[in-house]
């Protein structure tokens, strides 16, 4: 039996900033399946989308989730705060090590 994909509300809230470029419908479909545990076929019917479209949304979000959960054996967390410049330089150097950030220093 295949492992069922499931994300808790807390985990969803943590990865939400990484989905800011996703279409609203993509995050809505994935949320209903991964967090609310609804069937993909039911979500497809409810939102007038194909099952393939729902499956692709779920896969996209799941891949992002697993990337953030397993980045070099560390769980990544989004942070957006004002800090002293010296500390920001250090933080950016650390962030540059993870491809999801798409930054270089």
C-alpha cells in the first residue's frame, strides 16, 4: 500500500511563504487534499478541475514540503525580520547554502 501524503495545519502554515508564487487554485487544491484529507476526485469535482490537475497541484506542494523538510538533513523555516547588518550577512551566507533560496553572496 502506498504511503498517504498528509501535512498538518502547522506544517502547512510553515511552508506557506514558499508557495507565494503558486496560483491560488494550486494551493487551494493541495490544501484540501494534503491538510483536510479530502479525496483528489472529490476536490476535482468540487472545484471543476480535472483529477490530473489536482494531482499535479498535490505533487508540486508535496515536493516543496519534502524539500523543506529534508534540506541537507535539516528542516528549513522561513524568517522575515529586521536584524543588524552584520547578522544579516551571516544569515544570508547560511541561506545561500540551500537552493530553494536562489540567492548568492
